[in-house]
C-alpha cells in the first residue's frame, strides 16, 4: 500500500476512535463540561496534559527548529520542560485547592473583581487564538502532503472533528480523546526514531545513538557550512536572546490557561501533583527523543548534499514529494549553491514528517507519523477551544452578563462559543502567520507577560490587590502584544519590513520576558499604593498555601 493509502488508513482509524469517545463521553452539566466532573484519574490526566501541551509545535516543529538552529534550538526544550516543573511545584496544587473552573475564574475570585475577571478572559482569548493558529498550520501541513488534500479542506476536516468532541463532551470528551491522542502521537514519534537510530549506528535507542551521529554531523557541518552544529550562540541568537526566550517559554508554560485548567479535573490536591508527575514523564518520552530526530534529519540532508549536490538531490523521491506542497522551494536550487542556501529553502515544519521518507522507512511508518502529527495538533486545539468557550460562556456570560442563567443555558452558550472559536481557528489555519513553533512561542510570551505574575502573586502575596492585578495584566499584555506586532509587521500588518527588529537586543519570541517583569513591577507598585484586599480574601490566600491544622476531635474521627 502507498504512503497515501497508509495515511488514510491510520487517520480513518484514529478519527473513528476520537468520534467514538465523543459520543460515549457526552455531558449534560457545566461541571462535566468545564472540568470533567473532577473525576479523571491522575495517570490519565497526566497523559491528557501531555497531549494538550505537546502541540503541533512539539511534534512537528520543535525537532525542525533544533535541526536548523543547532544548540540554540535547545531553548524550546529547556523552556517548555522547565516551565512544567515550575507549574508543578509553584502553581498546580494551589490552583487545584482553590477549586475554580478557569484561570479568569481564579483571577475574578482572588482579586474580588469582575473587571479583573474580564481582563483575564480577554488575555485568555489572546493567548488561545494565537496558540491555536499554530495548531491549524500543523493540520494544514499534514493534510497537504500526506493526503493530497488542499490545505483549506484539510483545516476544515480537522476542525470538524475537534468541534464534534469538544462541543459534545466538553472537558470530559476532550480529556479521554487526548489520552488516545497521546498514545497515537508518542508511538508515531518513537517508532521512526528507534528505526533510524538502529539504521545509522546499530544502536536502537536514539538518545545513545546521537552520541555517534553528532561527531559526524559536526564534521559535515564544518565542511559544508563553516561552523560546528553543536556550537552555541551562532547566527542571530546570542546569549541574551537564548536566556530571554527560554525564560519566556518557562513562565509562559506556567501561565497557559488550557494547561492550568487541567489541574481542576482531578478529585484531590494530591492528584494534581501526581498528574504533574505523570505529565512530565510522558512529555519526557518525546522531548528526550526530539534532539536525536533533529540531528538524524540534518545528517541525512547534509550527507545527501555532500554526495549528490543540489541538482542530484532533485531526483530523491522525498524532495519531489515535498516540493509539490511548496514546502521545499526546489525552483531556487542550482548547481554551485551553498549548503546553507539550500537549507534555507526547506520549511522547518517538515523535518519530523519528512524524516521517515528521508530514511527510506516503510510506507506504514510514514502514514503513522502523519496521524501522530494530526493527533498532536488536534489535541491542543481542542483544549484551547474549551478555554475560548469557557472564557466567553462561563467567565463573561455566566459570571457577569447573566449570573442567574440556568445550567443548561450556560452549557448551550459554551457550545456556541466553541463553535465560533472553531470558525476563527479555521481561518487562522488557512491564513497562518508563520512557523508553527514561532507562532506558539508568541502565545507563550503573551501568557508569560499577562497570567504568570498575577497567578504567582495571587497565591504567594496576600497584599496583592485588584487594582494592581488589572494594571499589571494590561501592562504586560499590551506591551508584549504591541512589540510582537511591531517586530512582525511584515507578516501581521503586510508591510514590506518590520517596524522594529529587536527591543533592547531581544527578539519577538523573548520580549514576553520584559513584559512579565513590567507586569510584576506595576502589580506590586500599584498594590502598595491601593487599599489592601478584604480580610476574607487574605484569609483565603492563607488557606490555599497552608494546610489546615485539625483539632484533636477531628483527628480522632478521621
């Protein structure tokens, strides 16, 4: 069977499973819709968290970035995994103990203000729509190459599937679907990695095999490009940018609303901690493999260039297949061009999807990788769409516009808002603003500059006031969003070139770190200049952070 045939096979099976789960897990109340009735086992929740978080950026794009950037691409590994440790230790148990459905819900109650709730809901929408754009780009890439379907129809099919299980099952449907999607994506990622590692080195474990491949890759890179692949801080990424982007990704991870809400879906605080543990384990399986996949792909490409040259590479089947999608610009290839120039014509987002073809693996493996890429993109998109729906239906409509609305009305509004979000997400997938991981990095920057400071201060500083939180969120969000637009004006505004190239030497993906610092400063200063929170709010903060001491009679009855 051909690659297209195998891809249809795997996609049909996995989509059937997702639809089956959606029908099985239909919910009829808002608790089931928003937090799955708080009845998800911690290991299943950990797998769902991993699938929710390991988006198209992780599956499709991260290895591509490491493959092209070398050492500097490790910022994505360090930032995203480090951020999860930060979330597990600093925030997840305390937010679970608070017991609210959403991040804006937490902000509204902790900062005793509907205005703060609205600002947080708007920030959640900004972050979620920016993030979902990257997922839809990933869906389009997979469909256009492997199913020979136009990107527009590919995005429409993907969003139809997501809307089905998100609208029907809410968080419950999304959670169990994400457990299935994690299983698909991790198998699809590891099988080709193991196979290529064994083919190249005779060692089946990619993490050990890269130790043999890296010296050969460094030598090839030096001969063809003029520097070592493992050399740090080459190109436009100096030490300052590596630090700022890593820090923005770390704190952005800890502030992502669709990840934080996951810790409300378990029964107890201890389950939230175990969910974080299992999520880190499941995430580690992919993240410890990604550098090896990146190096294998670059080694194959440079080796082919060294042996065949640009015109000889035109005869390779994988080059011809991907050139048809426009993701390799072979029209620019010519005899005598440099390896660096050839690499610049290859879209970074194809590396993971193309590597099985580059290594001449079986067609069923190539098709499975395509299904894994779709699983990664759709799992995160569904979580983001639930955040979009809950921000509008629960935090704005249910808490501010019509607090007395019955449960079934709020549920209907949530489903309508998710459908509206599906339409907007589809448009963002059809007209994507950039590389998957680059767009996702912008979302992390917005989360880092808006949510992280006010969540940390809300948990650990009882003197933090509603005025400080609102001023800080607005400062961080507006500053970061404005600078990202100015630095990407050529893509966002359609100008010939960006209005700003950097801010204080920091690129667009790292500027969220500055926004976060400004948020902290403004929140603290304004809080100190305004009346302290009510006594009951300060008591609530104390109860979140410290376990209640049981009286003797309570201990006897426990």
